[in-house]
C-alpha cells in the first residue's frame, strides 16, 4: 500500500504523462457538411413548391376564365340559334330562339349551339333517278360515254306509268319557316327533306307515260312533282316552305338515238297535223262565210217576200169593200190597171175590137223576137 501511495505522490515519475491545461477554455462546436446540404435542399424545395403552387393558381384561374370565355358565340343576322343543354333546349317557347348578336353558353359538352339559317335559301338535289356522274364532269363535259345498257348498280332511274325507264333529277329550294320545329322535332331535318324529294320523284314518274314526261307534258310533270313535295312536307310538319324546283328529264342515254328518231317523227307528225288543221280551218272559215252569206240572203229574201205578201194582203183587204159594192166596175178597173201595167213598157200595142158577130178574134204573137238588124245602106242611084 505504501508503494501505491508513493506513486500518487510523485506523478512525474510515472510512465503515464497527463497534460492538464493551465487555464480554462470553452469547447469549439464541430460543423457537419451533410447537415448543411440537407437544410439548403429543403429550403430550395420549399421555395420551388411555393412558386409552383402560385403558377398553378394562375393557370387554374386562366383556365377557368378561358373556359367561360369559350362559351361566347355570335349569331349572324341571317340566322337564329338554339342552345341545347345536355340535349334539351334552353328556355321555353319563343325564348328558345336566339337572335342576331353576341350570346353566351356553357362550353361543349354541357351546351351545344345549333345555328339555323332562316334567312338563307337551302337547296337540295334528288339522289335517285339520275345516271352516274359528278358536277365536275357535267361542268367540263367529260362524262363517261353511255354503255350498251343501263347499269342499275351505278345509274339511277325511275319507271314511268307505261313501264319505260327515264332519268329524272330535281333541285329544289326551300326556306326554314319554323326553326324550332325544324330543329327540335327531327334529328336531321335536311335528311327528311331529301327522302321526301326522292319519294315524290318515284311517285310522280309512275303517274306519267314516257312521251308525256319527256315532251308532251313536261310542265305538268314538274307541277305535279312540286305539288307532291309540298304535300309531303306539310304532312310531316317539317316547318319549311318550298320555293321552287328545277326538273331535268332525259331518256336513257344508251337509247338516245332511238328517242331522237321518235322525237323527229313526232315533230313531223305535229307539223303535218298543224298544216292540216290550218287548211281545215281555212276551208271551214270559207264554208262558214258562204253559209252565213246564203243564210243572210235567204233571211233577206224571206223578209222581203213576207213584207210583199203582207202588203198584197193588206191591199186586197182594202179593195174588198170596193169589190163588194160593184163587182163589174171593180173588175173593169182591175183589167184597165193590168193592161196599163202590161202595156207600159211594151214596144208594140195591138188593139182588137170585138167582131160584129161576137166571136173572139185570134191573135198570134211571136215572143222573144230577134232585134232588127240595121239594113246596109244602098249606094245612091246616079
């Protein structure tokens, strides 16, 4: 134990040296580089998130503004518009129609804008009854030549009442008179109009013979076709007004030569009939004039005769009292008047007195005597 005590009493003699500070010093904190990097990254991330959230807010506000601004639309002066919200019209009655100007609606697919061209003329052309061609080919006259026969797979046609084939096409124009009915009661009203035009074309073609449709009664064909279209449009309640239609009718192209010959013969027949009718009219007019002249002359003669007979009857009636008063004197006066009328213009006057014996004298006269020939003057005697 004493050995151990000696050791504590003399520390410098030991093998272990302890350096003790001579004065008091504060401890120095050690810096960790990893912690400093983590703090800077967290701060940068926080600042980035704040900036991102601000940008997102601005973008969202812009999208909302853009969303509502996209609902603005304009209706032209010649149109009306209807807003369909989830397929149903907005408003009731006349309020459903929007007039010209700027309007707003929810963007698609919430609202759908249907614009109706009420002030514009719509045109629609039949899709059946015409041969295979295009407007460009017709405009440039580059249509394909007709084949040897009709190709029902590509060529349209209609059948006439007498069983002949013709090509018919109609382009009709119409106006929308009832926009609400036109849009709301039909999924696609223009398709319905197309069906009406095509069905009327088939129906009317069956009511006419081929000669009537092509030449004799083309105007009647067109009038009946337009009447049929108007009737069907009114029956279906399409809410449109049919304006006019342009109808084209031609024979099958592969039979055009035969139809041309038939048309030429028909033209010649009509000319001959017209000449015959003109001649008949002249003959009838002349005969009628002559007949009227004869009838008028007969009526005049009849009137003259009736008047003469009536005058003679009145004369005899007036002379009857004189005859009854003195018959012999009356007869003598009548004879004298008769002789006076007879002898007034006679060239020869012969008086035959009574014979002494009372027998009648015989007098023979030559009637219708030839006029005397003037004598040839004789030469003077020397």
